[in-house]
């Protein structure tokens, strides 16, 4: 049984979407020449998963991150200083809460949290060697096996702490760092030259002056036109967002202690 075929029922039971990865690799199994779309091929449809398992019988398993699966993943890359960055954050009081955790084939760590609107995928934003997988990303799932490469010694992915239906959210300090900064106000650029604008304003002033004089002569009770009051200078608009995350029940094929990659 391939890692994809073994792991898919369990992950779909958690509400996650999965797709096949090439044997011994992290890359998608379905090539673009055959209609492959990478992580966009991820699904929770049983018929589609069965078809993937037949067409790619030795495939690893990929798990789409972000709103489609309801998860965001903190990816600790040992080669690029992830462990040191974790220690540095903890020393300053910035700690990740306990959650589901997987060990990668190259010894890295995946912390799985509930997806939150506005949290984008990033690289090194929380520290060197700490990547965030969210919308538009994916992770390799247990019990996948990757070959030795220039990225590490390779090996099997496994769960250190198995995932459950309910996952904790990222801490506020991390969310604040990961949300995009507000966009600066756009500078107004006039479409006409300053000389033309000045002539236009001068002409408007002369016309207004003549109008005011004419009005005051015909109806003195109106006074000067310059004493009239305009309406409110502007209005404020709000934008409301919503993020709906769904999760299904755990498949009867796997019990609480039977998850892919735990050796049972």
C-alpha cells in the first residue's frame, strides 16, 4: 500500500484535502502534460482519491494547506536555522502553543494549527528557517518517504503528536506578524499641468465673483455666495470578511491511535 493510499482516508476524515506526490519525492505526481495542477489537484472526494491511487500506485501524499483544509502549518527548516530561531523567539517570550506535530523525512518539524483569515504563507518572516504554509501551499504528509538529496538525508515522515479534529489557533503575536501591512495611501497625481490648473481656478474665481455680485444686487437678502455651506466632506466605508472552515469526522478505518506513519 502506498503512502498516499494509506494516509488519504485518515486525512480526509479530518477535513483535509490531499493529492499524490511522486514516489520518494516532494513534487506533485501528476505532470502538467497530463493536466496536473499541483496543490490545486487536492481533493476530499472518495472517487477521485481512488482514481489517484490506481494511476499513481507508489505515490507519496501531499496535504493542501490554507482554507481548503482549514489548517496553517509552521514549517521548521533545520538547515536554515529554524531550531535556533525557535529558541530565540522562546527566549523573548514568543512561544508556539502545543499542537499536532510531524517530523519530516529530513528531520524538520511541522506544527499544525487552525487556519485563520488573513494569515498568509511566508518565508523567514517569523525568523530564519521558519516558513508558513497557508493558502496556495502544501506539505508532505506521513507516511511518505523521501530520498536522500542535497536537502538532507531523507527518510519517512511521521507524526510525533497525531492531529485531531480540533486544532489550536496560532498565537496572537504570530498572527500580528504574518498579516499583511496596511497599504500606504496613494499619492494624488493631477492630470493637468499646474499652469492650466491655476488658470482654471482663476477663471472660476472670476465667474463666481460675478455671480455673487449679480445675486446680491438682485436679492440682497441672500448676501454673498461665499457664505453658503457645503455638505459633509466625506464618508467612511467598512469591509467585512468571513472565513468558513469545515471539517468532517474521522474515518472508521483509523482509530485515535491509528494514524499513518505511527508504525501500526
